[in-house]
C-alpha cells in the first residue's frame, strides 16, 4: 500500500454545524475511489477540501507524502470535472483543453497539438473547433474530462459528472471514464449519490453519512458485508430484521416477529447482543409450501412489480416489510393479496452489529 | 377543453391588438408623424432638393461637429467603462451589505433628474464654486477655467451615463457561474491570467451592451453639453437646436437630425447582428 493520497482527521465546521467529523482515508496511486452518500453527507465538502476550494477546520491532506493543505487551488495540480462541466463558453473545445497548458506556459502550437491528442483520447477527434454550446451534454462531458487530464494532474476529481445525462449516455460515459482512467493510470476520486454508478465503476467505495465515513471497501464487500445498517439500506435493496443473538456458538438469533434464525456470519458475536439481520431480496425464494432445510416465513403479498426478466414482490411478514426478487418465470405462482412462504438458507443472512 | 383551446388560437384574435391600440395611436401621433415631418422637411425646406444634406455632409463646420460628437461619445464611453467596470465588480463580488450600499448610490444617482445633476456640476465647478475656492486656498493663483469647457461637459456626461454602463456590466457579472472561476483556478489560472483569459471575456457582453447604450445616448445628448460645455466645442444635438432656435433653418436642422438618426440605427444594427438587441436591457 503506497498511500498516495492521505486524508488525516479532516474536520469541517460551519459555526455550530459539523459538516465533516474526523475523516481519514488513504488512497493508492492509480486507484478509482468513489465517494457515495446522500446529499449533505459530506462527500462534496471532502472533495472541495481536497481541491482547495474549502479550507478544513482541522486535519491535513497529503499527496505523495507532501502536505497540500496550505496550497491555493491553482498550485495543487489537481484536475476537476465539475457537475455542470464548467467549460468556458467563449473558448472552443480545443482552446478549453489547451487552457491549463497555456497557464503552464506551454507554447500555443505545442499546446494545441497536445489538446487535440487529448480530445482524440476521449473520442472527440474533429470536434475541437466547436464551442461548448454546439456540443451535446455527453460531448461537453468529454471535453471537461480532457481538460482536467491534459496537464497530467496528480489527482483527478469528478464531482457528480454524470448527473445531467440521460440513462443510456450515462452508462456509456461510465464505461468511457473507466477506460480513460485505466489507460492513464490517474488516481481518481469520483463523487456520486448514485449507488449503481458507484458499484460499476469503483475499485473502492467510501460511504459517507452525516459528515463521517461509514465504510470504505471494494464494491462487493460493501454489498455483501455492509458494516452498518445505513450502508446496507443505502446500497442495493435490503431486508433488515432486528434480532438478538441467542447463541453465538450455535450461530442462532431470535427475531421477535420472525422467530429463530440460523446465520453463517463469522464475526465475533456475543450472546444477547442486539443486531440487525440483512437478507438481500435476491437471496430469498418464494414458494407455496415450506421448504426443508431453509428458514421459512409466511408472507402476505401486497404488490408485485414486474420487470419482465424479474419481478419484485413486496409483502409483509408479521409487521416486517419484506422485498423478494424473483425470476420473471417464477412470479406466476402467486397473486397480490395471497399468502405464501418465503425462505432462505443461513448463508443468505448477514449480521450487522451497528 | 382541447377543442375550445385550439379554436381560441386558430381564430384571429382582435383583443391583443385592441390592447395595443392606445399606445400605438400615441406613438403614431407623437413619434411617427413628427419624425416623418422632420424627414420630409430635411428634403423640402426651404425648397425641394438635397441641398441640406449636401451642406451638412460637405461643410467644414458640420463635419467638425459630427467628428467632435463621435469623439466625445467615444471618450465618454471609455471613461464610463473605466469607472464603471471596477465599481460593477465591487457590487457583484463584495459582501451583500457593501454591494447594497454601492447599488443604492448608483441607482440614487441614476434616479436623480439629469438636469439637477447638470446644475449641481455647474455649482461645483463654477468660478465661485467649492473646487475653485479649494484650489485658491491651496495657493493656485490663477485657477484654471473648469466650467464651460470640454472637461466639465465630459465629466458631467460620464457621471450621468455611468449607471447605464455599471448596471449592464453588473448584471452580466452576477450571472457568471462561480464554477467557471473555480474551474479556471483548478486548471492553474490566477490573478491577471484568470482575469484576462476567463473573467474579462465572460463579462464582454456586458461591456458591449453598456458601451453601445452609453455611446448612442451620448451621440444625441443635448442639455448637458449645451449647459456645461464650451461654446466652441459643440455637439451635434446642440448644433441642431441652434439651427432651429436661432436661424430657423428647419431644413438644415432636420437633415442633421436624420443623419444622426441613420448613423445611430447603423450602429444598433451592427450591434444587433453581433449580439442581439434584446440583450441591451439585461
């Protein structure tokens, strides 16, 4: 681990309001890290502190072992793609990309050539002479990306750059950004509130909530082994069941409404500990009758949402709302208002202690 | 519902025209008709010919006054820009209280009748005024003549027209997306280079708007140059007034007015082609 970017104990307060509370994080060189969280969770504030537009109330930011906390934004050599791209409307695409080189004293001839090369890399060969308003949203996005990368920044920051694009373009840009980031090997921080974007693009996801980091882990770890019920609820769909550990040795828990549970988690737990049990909707099966060797619970079906290839069955087991994801073909066995059984194996149950 | 709506739009609706009628009639009687009369007079007084235009376009005096008018208007515009740009910047980027105060001062000066403002300059710059008294107190034996000079009329015109410049530039500055400035900073720009390559070009539309407005108003300025300016440095509007009031040369005066109008329209057309006239008022 090289700890290329190091945030240490970053705190940010506005009067009595604490926007960031003791945030520490290290990022490896070349890593693609996503800051994920609801609005107001502190992810953008952290980004702005790294960029130098906000001053931290406490803590330090280091890149490659050098503290940059005291540097002005223009001295930090960080490439940023803003939410609305922030392209200069009076400059053409290629002039926009040339701008950071111009500021670094690169000659016009050489700078424009470099800018053209960068535009080709982002797939905009031949669009250099156009002004931003003559480009589509996706193209503007690419120009902004090229501009943030052309001066070989020590860090690339992306502030919800895909928010304004429609779904198809968004997916296309996700792949593009990933491709360009890999080919240049630039360390990247990507801010988003879109969890599927975070899942598909990141080497690591950092989940923010209320000015603090809830969990920082690779996408699949975040999904399958969330540390807190907030992370479990925020990423993907989840069924969260309050329970008490009855025997840590036998790996059993008890829910007041759903009864005894077996779980497979290897965490160290103690008898009588209050926990939350997480079961993802796709790990639950739906059946007419109880199935052997599985935990069976009776559920009243309230709503069925069909997506064609799959369906979401929403119902209630006792007083606990449950979501079950079933294959499209399986959904024909039940109707709304009917009672059926939902069941799962101990492997599907993940214990969250916070 | 949909039916009645489409009916409403399909039928030629007379109401909007009726509502426009009072204004239209007013403009017709008090603007179009007199203007047409001026245009006709320029060709018919004292007899039907192009003599008036020939005289205005070839006569040395008239050429000099026209040139003087354009030079003055250009100079006043430049001064307004030099005074107005920093002030607009302060308004757009200082704390709300300070910005409010400057805005208040600018608009107050804007709302005060320009006749009143012209007279106050006469008081301030006159031979018995405070400025001359101050200079004498400082030991200047022969204080320079301030009033009735090109200096006094230019100063007053800049004062009167600066708010147009300030408000136009201010509006544009206020609309600049702060992300653009941040993004320029993140790309390595600061200070002068940030201003020259990003801020100034972004405010250029405001500069163009303000300049055209000030320049065009200044071209036809009458009261201030007549009351404050040097009699030897007349501007075109003053000369037109002179022709009509003193020499009763209606034809000549009208020809000059029409030429001024045409030149103004040409400037506005060029501006419209480049920026769009609708943006002139913010």
